[in-house]
C-alpha cells in the first residue's frame, strides 16, 4: 500500500461556507460471501438508474480521465468552471473534441497517480481507455470549499436537475432532480454521472432503431435496440475530509465511483468494497486497502454484460457472473 498521506491535498476552488442539506436515511449494503440476495443488493446500489425503463449505463466509448486542483496549485474557480462548461457541452452535444491533455509532466503527483490508477483499473476489467490527448469525460476536482463549489455548480448549470430528454438529446439531462439533493449534502467525495441513450452496438441500418440519441424501445421480445451510454462523470473531492487515506485507497475509491454508477446516498460501511472507505457521516474507516475482489468482479461483470437488455435482465446477468470463480489477475 502506498504510504503517502494526503495532508497536502491541494485546494481547487474558493467559496463561502454552506449549511448541510437534510437527507433521507441511506440504504445499507452488506455483501457476505456469495449469497445471491446480498450480491443482488450490492449490484443494484452500484447501478443507479432513473426511471423504470432506463437500461444500465456504462462506458461504451474509451474513457478519458483528468483531475484539477489535486497537486498543490490553487486553481481559480473561474478556470475550474470554464473547464466544466466545456465538459458539459461535450455531454449535451455529440462529443469528442480531442483538445484537452490530462497531464504534460513526468513527475508523479497525486493527480497523475489517480489518472494512472483509474486507467489501470479500467484496462484490467476490459473497459476501453483513451490514450494520448483526449477530451476528459471523467473529471475529478479538488475543491477547498466543496459545499460552496457544488452549490455554485448546480446554480450555474440549469441542465443539472433537469429530466432526461429536456433538451432534445434523449438522455442528456446532466443529472436528474433526484440526484441533486444528495449532491448538495456535505461529504468527503460527491459525484454525479450523465448518460445518454443511443442505438445498441449491433443495431444497423434498417433495424428499426433510431440513429443518434433516443429513448429506449423494444426491438424484439429478447433484446432492445438501444443501450445507455455513460458520457460524463463529475467527482468533487473535499481535501480536508479525505486526509488520512492513502493514495492507493483514494485512487481506487475514485476509480470505483467513476467506472460504476453507485448511489451517492448509499451506505457502504459494511460492504467488502473500497466504497466502505467513508461512512455516511463522512468518517473514514480503514477497513479496506484497495479495490476488493467483489469490486473487480462487479466491474468485470458489468462490462461483460449485454447492453441490449433491460436493467432487470442486465443486473441478473451481472449477479450470475459475479458468483462465478474470478479469473487470476495481477494488480
């Protein structure tokens, strides 16, 4: 385990203090052994959906990871939000404009360590990874006043909290209304994911599927003509509240958040997962040193599952895959 502490964790954005937003009790996740009902609950909490007809979202295009404010330099709030604006427009409009570099130095910094670890985890579970210069669709920001930063973010971008399809791009509401309430609660790490509905990978011309983004509809009794594509993951870290975690723990925690779609308001404190690193009240518990076998099994199963199925069928397939013997892999 990397022994570096996070005491010098950098500050990314200035802001004023914020009152905490009350929230409902969190669902508790406990996975023990291979009990199917516990595994099902674990999978459900890692694959948040919005609406009964939404399929499970995952990264189907190569992921590009970037960090801001994690390496000692203070980043002006205006610069952070300008970068976020670009990412939001990339999510709203059919994207990939390869003009943003993730890192231009050879020095191992916390930011670069996190980027490299997320790429490494993605590659070990067969998630596509972009190399070279690319437009980041996973952005991790360290904000000195994460509460104020998040409030400003939500206020600045009216697409946050809007329903899916409000802008004509099918699934490109940046975060549904149900995600905003937990997003505004003070936490060590908070996040939201944006997904868009597109045609299934094996649906061709003349199949009856819409081209571009569109709402889900059934192409047959077995499979759907659509799939749910992750297009943006925005993660905000409060540097003062993650002090005490190792680089390995924090990087793996961020990898699990970025590559899955865990519920922000879930309670993972008793789960055999790196997500147990922080309790719902923000306390850090040193139970897990890195991604667990259950974490890796879930990611492998999610990215091996058939994206053309309903969420219910896809979750069942993930549970079945997780209960199979894990292949031998190196970290």
